[in-house]
């Protein structure tokens, strides 16, 4: 058996198959003459520079390729990532940052915390159970999905309770370390730490909501000990525990749980260096003290890009025998690092912790950036010089590490300085008209003149919708044919006339399908989201057609935002541009306009003291987009896959006429705020089924969900819709699911009519 075939027979999903693949060559690390450069990467994108993993997963899920072929793609990606970092000269190369779906789900698999509904009976967890938890299957729904802290990354929420029997059920971390070791690479295995894992979890269905998830720490620590022991036996010299929850405003019990967990783990740390990595914000001072007082921990990692105040804590005291992993290269944006400024910070840190104790690192995992700038062959040359994707950030980290030990690449630093000077002086980054427009904004521009109840009455008179109106969020499946037409147009193989006609045909098909299914408010399906298709869609039907736009806060939070001005200023500028689009749609005869704010919650700062200001400008930005429309123009918005309960008042303050919110994966927990007495006068569509799962809910199941919603919501405000757009699904899944959804709405309407 070849070297790598042995590794894959021991893979975390080896219950599916054993196979032989051609191993990459063993890799030799570069050596350097001056004292060892200390450079580190928190994590790296796993999708591949050309989205290789995405396509391999889709092919596997569709039954077009085997598990062996999927594993081969994964192995090739891992090797290329490790090799790239080693060639650059990174000393601390992470492993176990690759995932087939989600690293939190990987930890759930490692701990054997599989909900009973997936029928797992022990043993190593394979693809069948793993992907059922992630996506659901024909018989059971997926686990809840929500945002990873304040990023756009989604994770699968663990479902825990007092009866969970934890067991070491996925050896992925150890096997990927061994895989790298066999290739000549000594990596740093990365694990989500026990505190963060428990704080990212929720009580399982049927478990009392008051159950303390932190009480499970005593049950999971022994499994962490097993993992550490296996990693040590395999030869690991460093292990990284990611504890991003340490940047939150932790309560005393939470912080004590962290200290207790690592005190319990302390004995297993003997003989290996432990790094505890934090990121996304400053670590509060009490947490900083508790963290840096831990014994048998060799190093601590801090985000010094978003956590700028942490530098003051470091100046006030840092243990002399510990390593400081200084996250000075931004892991969440695509702008080139200011190398000169970062080097100054690093030199200050050297004076605090000692020359041999500073490790140059990224602020967080590079998972949140684009992969490689090399692939951007059509990007404007000047703009390209301002950017650094994940591959380029690895080079930046190493360049800073080399400079710190006297090996400064003068040409590289000079080129970097030139790029920054170019960006600062470029006329592309300043538009006086836009700046004046933002300054001119007045309070009266931020809210529509009449109340939502008055507007809904005017809109109902014009639209004449039934109770429980049915609609979708916007997008319909992106078919193979549709993608082909788009590729041919971009490649100039077809004319714009042919392309527009193809889009019209697709929209016509989507409109006819919705009419046949009996929808009350239609969408054009978003074959391309631009004015060209939105304006003529209403002419295809007599039923109301929604115009679709993305809101300013979502554009901001789903973009790599300029870092040379305040985020709220950028958001106001975007809002003004969208206001023009909204008014154009209204003039074109569109009576319902959806302005999606799917990402409003995910941008909420992690520290409570910073949240009110964010919510203030985020809500204002949304209201700016539609404050000037008529009473009869109905404004919808959409949010997805976040915990909205804690910002429900801000959502109400957005003053939308109708809001659709993801609710189907979260056991209707959104509805709890209405149980608790929150008054919401606008229309609301909580989402009656999960579009990220391939399963098709029955009419009876959907009717049951609608009835649960009606227990806390007035039937005059409730809308019936899927929980998100349908572009990732197939028509073979979409059509029956939507048919059942409309049938469920009609069934409940009949029941309501007969009861009156």
C-alpha cells in the first residue's frame, strides 16, 4: 500500500472506503542561516483557488463521483496548501483547518455528539452521517446553521444535553497531522477549544432551555485529552486551540469554566507546546489576565488588527516565558498589509516580550479572504497592486518575520510602500459628490412619513392579497443551461441580444411555474440580478412582482470593505446609491420591492459596548434606501441564518412593511420573542422550510409549522415562504416543495375561514 493510501484508509471518514492514490513527493522544508524566523498562519481557505472543493462536493452529492474521488480532491488541496506555506518559509503551518463542510461540525464528529435522529450507532463517523447532519436527508432535517461570530461563515450548531454520550468518534485531526508528517511537513494541528465549542452550542430539542451547556465540560475534556495524547504520539510538537469566544464579554462562570477546562487539560500538555489562539476583537482585560496566567501553555495568539487595544494589555504585562503570536496581517480583508506599520508594531512587541518570543501571524484564519490574487487575470493593474489574497498574505507574514530577524527584503517593502502611496493618492478612492451627499443627509431622510399599519392598509387596498400570502425569497435554481448561456456571453460567443432573450425565456418559465403553483406574489427568479431583467418581469404577469435589491448593510458585510474610512460612512454611501435604484423600480411600476438585509445581524460587533452604535447606523442605512417611496409601495426585507432575538427591536425599527427571516432550522426559536410579548405590526414570513437541505417537506409538516406560527402571530401579518433563496437547489426538489407549501397555506386558509 502506498504512503498516502495508508493515510486515507485511516481518514476521518474511512468507514466509507479504502483506496489507493498517487502520493505527492515528500517535501523538504527550507533552511535559513540567521536565527529561526517565527512565522505562523492561523488557518487557510480550504475551498481551493478555483473552488475545487465546491465542485467536488456538488459532484459527490449528486452521485456523479465517488467518495474516493472526493477524498482525492481533498488530499490534493491539503498538500498544495501545506507545500505553498512551506515553500514561502512559514514555520508554524496549520493542519486540521481543512473541512469537507464546517470545522465546528468536525468537532461535533470528533466528540461523537451526533443527535439521535441520524441513526449513528458508534464507530468512526463517515460521510453518510456527517453530511446528513450538515444537509439533512430524505427522512430527517439538518442541524441548525448560523453565522460564525461576526463573519459571513456559517457553522453547524451542536445540539447538546445531559444525555449526550460523548466519545472519540473522528480521528481527523490526528490523521491529517500524520498525512502532512508523511510528506515531510511538521504541522500545528488546530482544534476548536472546549469553551468555544460549548458556547457555540445550543440545548438539543426536548432539553430544558435553562440547561447549562458549560456543565458538559467535564464530559468533553477527557476526549480532548485523548486527541492530545494521540497527536503527541504521532510526533506533534505544537497544538493550537482556537478559543475565539474569549473576545466576548464573558460572565464569571464562563471564564471560570475556561480556566477549569485548561487546568484539567494541563497534565496532558506535558511534552507538547500548546498555543491558545484568539481572534476577531480585543480580549477583555479580565480574560487576558486569566488566559496569560495558564500553566503548561507555551503561547497565546491575539488579533492585533481588530483588537487594537490588546496592545495596551501586552505593554502592561506578558509572561516572560511565553510566546506571543502577533496577528498583524489582516485575515479578514483583501487589502495589502502596510508592512512598515506592522514592522513597527512587531518591534515594539519585541521590546515587551523579548526578541525570541514574538511570532508573526495573521489576525485570524485566512478562511475569510479570497484565495490567490494570481487568478485575477482581468483585474485592473493599479487596483491589483493594492490587494493581497490568502496566498499573498502568507508571503507578507514571512516577509515581516524575515525583517524582524534582519533579513528585510528591501525591494518587497519598497514595492509595498509604493502601492500604499498609490492608493492614498488615487482619484478612484474619492468622489466629492458622494461625500457631499452623505453630509447632506438629514434625520427626515431616515424614515417614511406614515406608520407601518397605515401603509399596510393602503398596500392591501392596492394589492388585494389573501391572508397568509405566499411568495419566495427571490432566486430560483441556477440550471446548467443558464450557466452555459452566462459563460458564452462573458466569452463573447453570443450577442447581448441573444443573452437578454435567454434571460427573458428563463424568467418567463419561472413566472409561469409560480402562476401554475398558485403563488400570490411572484419573483423573476434572479437569473441575473440587474435592472435589465427586473424592469420587464412585471409585464409577464398580472400578479404582483417583487423587484429585488441587496441592502446596504448586507453589501457592506458581504464585501471586502475599504479600510481607509469608517464602515458606517461607506454604508451610508451605498445606501444613497440603492435609494436611486429603489426609486427607479417604483417609477417602472414595481409595487413590491425587496431590499435584502440578510447580513444585518452578522455585522453586530462582538463586544456589547459597540453594538448600539452599529445598530443605529445600520438601521438608518436601510431606511435611507426607501424613505421616499409612496405609501402604496410595499418594502420587503430578508434576513437569514443568525440569532435575531437579541436585535428584534432594531429589526422593528427598520420600519419595513414585510420581513422574511430564517426560522426553519432553529426549532422556531425566533417565535419565542413573540411568545414573550414583543409587538410586531408589520408583515412577517418566518420561513416554513429549510432550502439548504435536499429533503422535501410534506404538506402536513408545513401546515403544522404554519399553525405553530399562528399560535403567536396574527394571520393578517403572517407570510408563507421558504427560508431563503432557491438558487442552490434543483427543480426536482423545488417544485414539489413549493407545491406542498402553497397547498399548506391554502389548507390553513380554509380552516381559518371555516372557524370564523
